C-alpha cells in the first residue's frame, strides 16, 4: 500500500474531527447564546401551496435517508450477515429505499428552493446563511444520490460497507484508518467531505431545529403547568445582585 | 380537591361602543413590532360578522379546540400526538396570512418627495409582507359596523349554525338588522388546547395565576398551537419564527395593575378578578357529553371562596391569604355565580375559557323602543326578550352552545335591573315584584347595578399582587422583564442592545418589548424627516412600518444620492414657482 499523502491525512483524519468539534461546540454555544433564535423559521404563513408538497417530501425523504445511513454506516456487515441477510438482499433493499428516498428528498428540496426564490416574502426572509446551507446541503444530497445510482445500478466493485463504513465508525472509537477513504472512489470521497462540511455548518444554520425534534410530545401530559418563578424573564440578575440562598 | 387560582376577565357587552381603544393600546404595548404587524392580541369584532381571522369560529374547517372521541373522552379536534408529529412539516390547518389580512403601510414619503407634476401625489399602500404595492382588501375589522353586509355577514359561522338549528333567517337588510361588538382577548382557558397542541412543551399555564404563556426560548415554531386554539388567539411571528399571544399583561397584573386593554377601556366594561377552581374536576367538566351542559359544568368547577373548607384547602395548596381574600371580593365571582349574568364564549370548544361575557340587552331595548313602546318597562322587555328569538338564538350560539335558556335568564335579569332602577332614579317607590320575577331581591339588584353601571375602579379590578417571596428566590418577580417596579431598560447590555443577531432578525436574546418601544418612540420624536432611514430597527410611517424590504421610493435617498436641487418637470422654469399646479 502506498504511503498516505498529506492531503489524505488532512482530509480523512483531521478534517472530520475538526468538523465534529465545530458541530458539538457550535451546538453548545448556540444553545447557550441563542435559544431564542433556535427555531424552524417556518415560512408557511407566507405561502402554503408549494410548501404542502415540498416540505413533507423533503423531510420524510431525508428521514429515510438518515435511516439508510444508520444501516449502511453504523451497522457492520458482519451483523447483517449473522442475521442471515444476504449481500444481494441487502443491496436490493438499499438501492430501492435509497433511490426512492433520495429522489423524494431531491424533488422536495427542488420545490422548496423554487418556492424560496419565486415567492417574494419567502425570498426576502432568506438569510445569507440559508443560501450557504442550501448550497452545501444540495451538494451533499446530489452527490449521495449520484453515488447510489452509480455504485448500485451501473455496477461498481467498490463495497462501501468494508471501506467507507469502517473508516466512519473508526472516527467514533478514535481509530479511523485514512487509507480506507484514500482508496474509495472519488464520488464517495466528495460526498464524505461535503457531508462533514455540512456538519460543521450545522450549528450556525436553521438546521439546528433537527436537534430539537419534539419526540417528547408523545409522552408528556397535555397541559403543562409551570411556576411563575421557575423560568421567566430574559435577563440574568446583575452582577453583585444575585440573591443568597436564604 | 386541588385548589388553583385563575386570573380572569368579564366583559359587559352592553357597554361596548366599538371604539377599538383596547385594540389600539394593546397593539402599541405588545405587537407594534416587525413580524407581528398583522397580530391583534385584542380585537373587537362586530357581530354578526366573520371575525378575525375570517370564519375562525368554523371548527369544522379549522379544527380548533377539543372534541369527544367515540369513547367519550377528550381529544384534540385536529388530531392526537402522532397525527400532529406527522403533519408537522406542513400544518394542514394553519390560517394563511390572507385569512388574517395582509398588513400594509402607506408610501407617505411620496407625498413630500414627489416631483412637481400635474397630479396631486398619493400615498400608495405597500404590503408589509412583500414590500410591493398592494390592494387593500381585508383587515382585522373590515366588516366593522356591518360594513360590507349583508354579503360579508352571511359568511358568519355563528349565523350559519344558528340558521341551521333554529331554521330562522336573521334579517340583514338595512335598518332591520341587529349588531353588537365583541371584544376578544386570549381566553386563558382552564383546559387550553393550544398548550396541549404544542409539540415542544413551550406553552404553559402559570401555576400561580393560570395565565397561559409561550416560553420564547423553547418555542421552535412548529405552529400547532395556532391550529389548536379555537379562538385563534395564538399568532405566529413570521420574523422570529415563534408563537406569540396575549399575556394578560402579566408584568402589570403582577404588580396589581389591570391589563392595558382594561385600563384604557372607554366604556369601563372590563372586570378583572381571581377565581378559585378545582383543578381535579376540569377534565371531567370539559368531557360533559351534552354541549348545553358545559356552561353549568364549568360553573361547578369554580369553588366558593367564602366557603371555609375551600379557603382552608386553598391555603393548604399554597395560595396566599390575600389571594383568597381577593377571590372573595372578585367581580368575576359576583358576575358569574352570585348574579349569574356572565356567560363563557363558545363553551362547546371544551377549553373552559376564562374570559366571560355579559350578553347585550341593548339590541332588544332598541327594538322595543323603536316599536313605539316604553323600552324600560319590565313587562314590555320581558315580552320582547321572548319574542325576539333572533338575537337570543345568536347570543346562545356564542355563549351557551345554542341553548337559549341561560341567555334568556341573563337578559331578563338585566331587563329587570333597568326597570327596577328606573323607579329608584325617578324617586318612585321600588317595585320588589320586578326583582322577584327574576329570582333576586331588590338589594341584590341594587348591588348588581352598582357593579355593572357605576363600576368603581377598585371594584372592577380586584387584582392581588404576585408573591415574590414564594418559589425560587433566585428568580424574583422584580427581575422579570418589564415589571413596573424598576426601569425596563435596565437589563443586560442596556438600551443600546437592539437589533438582530448573526442568524437573522430573530437570533440573540430577546429585547424586552419596552426597549423596542423606547427606541421606536425616541426615533419617531427625534427624527427630522417623515421616514428617517438612518437606523435599521427604527419604525416609521404611523404605527408599524418595520423596515422590512426597501420598496422603491419608500425611503428618502441617502444624503449623498439626494439631488441638491428639486427635480423639475421638463420645460419648467427653474426660477419659477415650485408649487404644484392645480
């Protein structure tokens, strides 16, 4: 195996960690500094006809895509083999689900971007950060869908489950093998770089709303009572005026 | 028994003259900001009429409030938790901006900046949503005083429901119709469906006084509360992406002041007070099978503050002594339970609303008087209340889910009061039989008259102050934003901290509303032009130009670009007169 180039080390060893640190640190910082800005910034009030189609298509699509990535990246091949799932069966499911979900996501996103550009009030409510985010997110989705199409439909001998996935899992137990990524096809490499760039961008965009998906709603009581003193007011006590514990 | 205290309001509709002072002062205090231009925490509707937002009372369309499911249990009309989460990406039942109205301002600048020409310059309406020219087609009170009727009035959902049930037609022709005003704020319900609809758990009911609020730091803009509220009194701020609603002016109420809408009410028709209720029985009462029984069911949830058992339980529940005493003097208790003249608005939504109304007798009196008979004679009035089925049916649709009996009882009491007090005013011997026909004594009638007609300030508003010594000592009430006990501008960063954070308009800490108002007023008072553009956050052009977008010609050109000499029409003599030609 040829020795790793500096670029490979930077891209597949340094870059992912930098991005993840920015993601975690950025989320913590944003949550502490900007709880008020932590919102979906819904534009449904301005326009609902296009949103009615675009938003569910995109969101449900991306949720299935997320599930697919959990399947493909986090679950080792040995586990599915142990369950008796053959490679062919796995790939049929992956291609079918991946393509359908990917196309839904892409179409949904296309509708949403068209809506954002053409509907006046929505366009004027768009920030610079939104535009950057759309660019990166769009790149990630297009590259991912292209990889699925090329690798699974046109046929490719690259098995990401023994290459890219192993590298990805390595990141989390602090032993990533950059050689695995260096050997991956260019499409996968680009997708990975774009995805990590998106992670680094995440805390600073409206995408933060994904981290506060309201799953707690399923279990909490309907009516929330809260004491007046528990969590009110937008300012902390001034320095020197904090109450003692008496 | 789990005793809780609830701040509530009663409005005496007989005294409402539809002046909209409450709406305007409320807007100045709370929603004079960008993102909530279209929002009126307090609005006054002419009834019959479509309301604001249009046809909000049609719950078959908007699916607000609660309903009973097949097993007879309460469930949200717009669907349960799973359905909510699955429709979170595009809420199918959210009113669009057209259902409220597209807010606008006028291009006033054109009046002073237009070049000399043949025609008088006009100030064209500009949308505050898109910044474009627009046609003004609707507003929060477009059908005020039956304007546009009977064409618009026919779309009133209450009128439709009444027509279907009673198979009667309401006369909508000019001079034959009837109308009255309905001021509305958030109902601060005992069983709030907006709170139940919020996926993030950002909306809550305050345990101490029952005021329903939105935690701006926890709201994520999922928009389900707007759908959940059948009164459509939760609004979406389209700039910050957060829900906002009537706060019952909690910073004022906490220090014993009435809400802004009450304080400024010209007709002095609003009453504020505390009610004690049994929180354990709320769900049971809201599940009452027959809609007609909901009014009585809610009345039974209230606890008599003069009952020693209730007072003891209340003290055990941590309700301060002065709150119990305030509940005993509460005008709400008197109007709802002692005199029984106040009724809830749309009890059939099953949210147990806490802003109640005394239905108007005036339309009936007017009809009787116009018929040429004595409009204050008890016999004439009693007869008219029964005969004039049309307003009764309409009032019943609003206040008792369609049951005319309680409305008739209330109107008869009000009629009896008028007749009885006329004898007193004319110095004639009082007729106790008038009071007796409505089940009251003369003294009771006189007490009710004092509360309804004289309505002294300290009897209309019995507001116990918040207790700062209770609860978490690190978060005292005087540190809440905008309490009246210290300077509102005294918060971290100081008055200079206005403007957007790095993630758009809404990011960063929320500037207290008083700070925004302070800046707006200062800018307005010190600017030497009609629309001084030097400061981005400044608002110009009457109440609510918000600096959103820059429509051509709305702002004066920056000094560098401004032409040094007035632009003249071609062929005009530069030394000639510069006044517009007629």
